[in-house]
C-alpha cells in the first residue's frame, strides 16, 4: 500500500508543522492579551460575549494566514516568518480599531456585542485579506 507508506513518511513533518502552528497560535493569543486593554479570558470566564467574539475574530484573523502559510510554505522557517507578519497585521488592525472606536475598551468590558462583532469582524476580514496576499 503506497498510501500507508506515504502517510508513515509524511507523519513526522505533519507533527512538526502542527506543533509549531499551535505554538504560534498560543504566541498570538499571549501577545493579543498583552496589547488589548481588557482582560479577555477573565471577561470570557465571566460570560462576556463581546470579549469572546473579539478574541475569536482576532484568532481567526491570525489562523487564516497561518493556514495559508502552512499550505504554501517551503520550510518551518518560512512558516514562522510569515506567521510573524500575520501577527503584526493583527496588532495593527487592533490598534486601528482602537483609534476608530476610542470607547472600544469600555464597550467590550460592558459586554456590548456590537463592539465585539466590530473588533472580531475587522480582525477576521483583514486576516482573510492577509491570507490571500500570501498566495503569490
């Protein structure tokens, strides 16, 4: 069975990519938690939907280009470098949202879903554009 032989041969590379990708996603969540003026996980544990939507949108905005990079990368180094670009894009999107919506912190902390949808939606949209830019 050539398929099984291929799977056995490819599995170590899969493991390397999945471990590095999960580590990059964890790094993103840590940095995102540092740059936001609200405490996402504390708010989410308290049932704050706006914080959850904003966080999931930002994570999606990071993971879309991460997934595209995995699909097109030549090496793990390539994956890490382009993922850092995706992280920087998400940081810039967050800064832009805070400039456009100066009361975003208060709105998210007050669990106003519109704030979470706006923050998460912008992050996801810019992540999608970022992912498309990584195809060439």
